[in-house]
C-alpha cells in the first residue's frame, strides 16, 4: 500500500514552493529543498465520529 503524502507550502514569501512530504513527517520539521527554510509539518486535525473536522 502506498503511503499518503501531505502537501504543504513553504512559508518563505520569496519561495512559496509546494512540497509533498510523507504523512510520517507530521509533527516534525522538514527543510525546503528550494530555499532551505525549515518547515513544521502540522499534525493531523482530530475528527469527530461523524467524519467532520473538530473545531
């Protein structure tokens, strides 16, 4: 089974590259290959039993 990836955008205003990182990186820091900025990958948002995102 293929691992899901998380798409995040580099926060560096001069770069703004969209990165696809493995979901195993959630909660960790990754580095943008284009500009070298360190980016914190967000943890998954908890969901309610009915499948909607918790507010």
